[in-house]
C-alpha cells in the first residue's frame, strides 16, 4: 500500500512539472512583443530619376527599404506590379518580397530589365513597393516606381547560318550538323575570303556573323563546306541564312538554291570559285535590301 502511494505522489509531481513547463512556455510566447513606432521608407536614389527610362538592355536596378529602428521580428515588404504593358519574365523581373531580418534596419531590392533584338513598341511597368493597406510590424506608405522600356535599335546586320537536318539512309540517321560549314561575305570585287572578306568559321552549328559599318554596295554570301564526314552520293546539303537588324527587322530564312548546294561528299578548297553561292544583299545609306537565292527581293527596309 505504501508503494502504491509513493507512485501516485511521484506521478502527480511529474504531471505538475509538465504543466508548469507548459505554462511557462506559453507565458514566454505571450510576452513576445514587437517594437512600436517603426516606419519604413524606400530609397530609389541609386538609379536616379523615378520614373526611369531605359532601352532594351540587360540592366538591374537596386533600391533600399529602410526602417527607422530595429524590429524584433522579420519585416516583410510586398512588391507588386500595378500597371504597364511590359511582360513579366520576358521584358523584366523583380523581387516580389523584401524581407528585413529581425534586428536589422535595411534590405536591398532589385528589378531587372531584359534586352532583346526584337522590333517592339515602347513598353512600361510600374512596381508598388509596400502595401497601401499596411505592413505588419511597421508603418509607412508604399512607393511606386515606373520604368519605360524603349526599343533597342542598331545599325549592325546580324546573320545566322544554319544547315540542321536529319536524313535516314538505309536505316542509318545522318545529322547534317556533323558537317563543318564556314561562311564568307565578299564585296562586288569578289575579294578572296580573309583578304577583304568577312567570315563565320568557328566550327559551330549554327554559325553567326555581325556586320558593322558596311560601305554602300552589293555583297555576296558563300558557303565553304570544310568537312565531309560521310559520302551519301548525290545527296545535297542545303544551307540557309536569316538576317536581323536589331530592333528594326528580322527576316525569315533564305535557302541556298539547289544548283549551288554541296553534295554530301564534296568539300571546298577555300576559294570563291569552289564555294557554294548562298545569296546577296545590298546596303545604301545604312538601309538594307535582302535578295533570295535567285536574285528576287526577299526583304527591303
């Protein structure tokens, strides 16, 4: 009987200890308070004017959210898009939450404008930093930041050369990109490539070329088949080229005329006379006319 009483007393004491600990823990939580009278402000001086204007170039802007004093809990400042016709994830991106850790008084936020070479109208977007209905733990008014994105343009002419295609011959698949093509632009004198010619000869597929400051005149594009990894007889390997003037035009592909295409087994000795003609273009006062493989106007500014 005595043993039973001792056990009952011990159990009672243990339960009181648990209750006491639980009570103390709850009391600790209930006594946790945040500081009052803390305000937030947004500093956009790092990027000058607000609203700001930029062309379509990869650029990141930084602003700072400041607190008037330290807070005992994290301060979370929401950021949202409230106006504009620019597309999030395509034209721009931004931090949608600014978290200022407890015990600190500031945190940077960013938004990024993306560059591209597409012809586009002027676009805008407006970010609201803060919340007009209030932010937990602090006071303050939201700040709006408006960005205008203007169309990026360039007088350069960008060329992309491609010959990607797969064919099946007797159960074996052949990938044309295994072939190494080089490309050359020459003027009306048909200057030998490398001596007045402009080349795209990196071994990559596709190949790229950017032409800057061309004098007025007519220019011709030739393909040089540098390697022939396999012999498929009379199978022809067509190349094609597309033209881009950033922010002004992007053409479709001009495909090499079959009469100039290389056979699978052929290579060139690197001179104009043995290369395959692709197409031509003309520039007058910085304005381009692109011709197809047989001399018809394909695109004109």
